[in-house]
C-alpha cells in the first residue's frame, strides 16, 4: 500500500484518539470529576501523563503528521474530485487550513515529548488581541467567525443528508457495520457542528465588541454549554458526540477512499 495511504489512515486514527480523549475529559467535567473542559492541548497533556506517555505521544505525533500530510494532499492533488470551481476551491482551501492546524497539533505533541508543556495561556485570545490592533483585523476575525459557523452548519448538513458516506468504500462495509458507522457519524458530526458554531459565534462577538476576551476555543465553547440551563446535560451530550466523532474517524481509517483506493 502506498505510503500516503498508510499516513492518511494513521492520521484518522490519531485524530479519532484526540477527539475521544476530549470527549472523555468533557464527560468527566459533566459528571463532576473535573473542574474544566479540555481541547486538543489538554488531550495531549493527558496522554503524556500516562504510563509510557512519551511513547504514546510519539505514536500520536506520527499519526497527526500523517493526517496533516493527507490534508495537504487533499488540497493540492484533489483525490476527492472537489474540482476547481468556487465550491471546490473553498473546500480545498479548508483542507489546506486543516493541514496547517494539524501541523501545529503535531508540534505540540512533539514539544510535550521533549519535555515542554503546551502554553497555559489562551492562545486564541492572544491571537485575536493582536489582530484587533491591525488594520482590518476585526474584519478578518469576523470572517473567521463566519467561516467556523458555516463549517459547523456544513457538518450538520452532512449528517442530515448522509453525504459523509460518499467517502466510504461502501462495497467493503458489512450492513451492520454501516449502520453503526452511520449512527456514530451523524451524532458526532452534529455535536462537532454545534461546538464549531459556538466558536464562530464568539469570534464574531470578538470583532463586534473589539474584545479579545470574547474569543473562545474548543474548551471554552464546551464550558459555555455547561453554563446554560441543564448545562451538565448539554455538556454530557456534546461529550458523547465527540467520542462518537472519534469513532467515526476510526471508521474512516478503515473504510475511507484515499488517493490510491
């Protein structure tokens, strides 16, 4: 099997692992065993704190590097046939952005292996504070917020329309496994869509009020759910959704079409 195919599948496994850990940590918060929600940095720290954590992080870092490489392949080689029209270019641009994002996550994992710790500062607020001081900075933040919100909506539409199944090698999936994957994918995509929508909403608020403290990353968006009426229940549902999304990633690792399959 060509190397890029192996990297892509390892990458989906790594991404799924990160989301399952985030979901598990959020569930612990929902039931009162933790005080704070977590994001990818928290998931990496949690893995590193386990017995043989360095080895586990090394495996995770290799997988995340593979996923980052796969996103760049999707952006430039277009194995999914997105095309060169406006919609296709936007999708491929989002893949490129994903490649950069997971490159950063890979760096965080590698840094933790080498003895560093992910910064405890709110990096999202730091970045928006810098952007707000720049010409058109608020407009860029608002555009990013709309992008997150639109992406969240797209995730939920994919779940409703079952369009996520287009990526599967359907002839390789048994009916029972397909039903399981479809159910977990729908739940996971909807949960992720809601959280990304919240991140987008707070980015728009950051731009409107010129206040970087309005910016919220994934951990803060999950925490915001917990502050609502029936917040612990909402957080619990989101936590299960993130675990479901992680399992969906495992399904993609096994059954997704890649550039050579």
